[in-house]
C-alpha cells in the first residue's frame, strides 16, 4: 500500500550522514564549544534572573506590555548562549587552529531564528497557540538552515498510500493540519477583531450586534475549514461517502450543540431575550439579568453575583419570565394588614405617600393601595407600585417599602395586628365528676370469682391440691414408722 518507502534505505542514509558530519574531530570540538556555551549561559542567566523578574514585577505599565516583557525576558538565556558561541567561533577563526566552524555557525543561526520567531509571535495572546506556532516555524527554519528540509519533505512524501486515484502522504497530512491551524486561528482572530468593532457601533442595537458577530464568526470558521482542506490538495468529492457517514455520526453527537447554536440565533432574531434583560426561570429558580449570549449558552448573573450558564435551548422549551421585555417598567405587589380600629382611608393614603418617597419607585404610574380582604384579625391591603430597574433587585425594594410603611404607621398610630386566642378556665370543683363508692372486701362474693374462673385453671388447682394431700399423707406415714 505504501509507495517507494524503504525503511532500510533511509536508515543507511542516516548512518552515512552521521559518519560524514557527526563522527569527526571537527564535530567533537564544535560540540564541546556549543555544550560549554549552553552551560555557561545557564549559569549567567540563573544569576541575573531574579533581578530581571524583580524589575518586571515593579513595572507599573499595562498588563499586555508586562506580559510581553516577561516573555522577552526568557530570551536572555538563548541570547547569552548565542553571544558565547559567537565569541568562541571568532576566536577559532582568528587563531586559525584548523577547526571547521560549520556546526557552530549553524547553531548560531538556529538560536537567532528562535529569538526572532519568539519576538515575532508575541502578538498572540494565548500562550499554548503562541508556543505551538513558534515551535513549528522554528523546526522548519532549523531544517532549512542545516540543508535537510528537502530531504525531510521527500522522506515524508514517500510515506504514503493510494486508494484508486487518491493518494495520501504524511507530508500532505502535516501540511493540511498546519494550514487548518493557521486559517482557523486567523478566522478566530479576525472575528474577534470584527466583534469588538461591531460592539462599539452605537447605531446597532445590542441584539443586532450579538447576532451579527455570531454569524460572522461561524462564516469565517466554515470558510477557513474549506480553504484549508482544498489548499492542501485534497479533493472533497473523494470524501463524499465517508464524509456523509462521519457527518451523520457527528450530527447525532453534536445534536444538542447545534440545537443550542440555532436556538441562540432564534432568540436574537425574535428579540425575546437580549443582553441586559432581567429574566426569571421558575423551573430552576433563577432570577438575574442576561450578561452574555454565547453560541452554546446564555450567561445569567444573579444578585448574588453567581453566573448561571443556561443552554440556549432551555429558553425555547421552558417557561421564561422576561421582566424587561418591551418595557422596563415592572409592577410589584405588597400585601399587609392593619387593626380593625384603624381608618382604612387613612391607611391607604399613608401607604401611598410613604411609598412615593422612595427613590426607586416611579411617579408615573403612581402607587395605588386597595382593600383586598376583611380577615379574621386584620383589614388586608394590597399595595402596588412600579419600578424601572428590576436588575437592581426586587427583594431589596420590598424591604425598603415595608420599612417605610412601618415608620409611617408608627407616626400615625396605626396598629399592625397579630393573631391571638382566648382561653377560658372553668371551676374545677364543678367540673370534677362524682366518684362511685368502693365495695368492701367482705361484700365481695368469692363464689363469683370461682364461677368466672377458667375450667382449665380449676383442673390445675384440683390436681395441685391432690398432690399436696398425697405428700402430706406420706410425710405422716414416715413419721409414724420412725416412732
């Protein structure tokens, strides 16, 4: 299945290369120079590292600049090694000791390439992605510096297999993976940049901003995948059957993810929920405001500063209360009761005036108060008032209104009743029942108990009586015989 791939021939080529370039006196001397430079460079860097880190910690600039300086400080070690190798190489050239400096020169080029690449990738914020790209670029540069890039490419290209007219090699797989990684990163980087610009546009509503940013991100990622696969020389028609099977499996596996993605877009299109809305989900007992709407979930921040990441599908399939949908005004009901000796007209006026004095209560619509019930121990009222900042909390405004009612009722001598019960204690002597006279012992007829006695018990007693009489007779007989 593999084409022109001979492992034995590659191994022989590697051995011949090692004998020519590695197993020689020149290579030994240069290896000693390089190894000594790395050891001395490590000792020097270990001595100055603490001072460098201390200065970076004392730097009060932006966080991004501090991160870049910290990453560049790690290049002090390769810079020191590069300087030591350069000094040793110049000494060998000037003294003319007859040692070839090809390996040391190549090592300096590799170190210089590493330093340049690490400086160039500092614009990548993610450390893992930054290290990945730096390593890949440096490996390609090192192979090119030592002149074995073409040989390595040919070796990877020979490791291939063919199925009909389709040919897939290790070189193609590596190129495709690198191309996809680069294009996907560029797509995400560009989409993030465009999102920031969209969110700064004041002419668009918040819903339009989020929806447009999601569409641009999805389109860029899909285009990156298609361009990456086709640019690697792969014919997509060859994967029609295989891709259909894989797509079916992936479709079942990502069913919830795709459902949440399109549910989020649907929510943004119909504007039922958008960032900044105050919502409540009774089924899970969540109340808060929408902080962010991502591709898979919506972030709800509660008054306790807890973030609930709720799948977008739940907002389509479950009951959701949007406190600020269309209008930010929210009416709140507050129930209370007063004593029957209070004037209901005065109570309603005092409650309305006390509520109006609170800052969060709006004047239009004005607060109202109605009698709802003549209860067992109180006249019950329902106080209704409006607020326009439900995201500021509902329980706290209820508490403030109750406190205002308490102060106002105390000022106007309006009593708040509490349930009470009356307990009546009657005369104990009159309530005490008469006792029946007890019968004396002599008045009790023993025969009554004998009649009521169980027949089995009678038989047992009779047997015991006979046994006692028999024992008594035997005892008397023995007594006579002894005399």
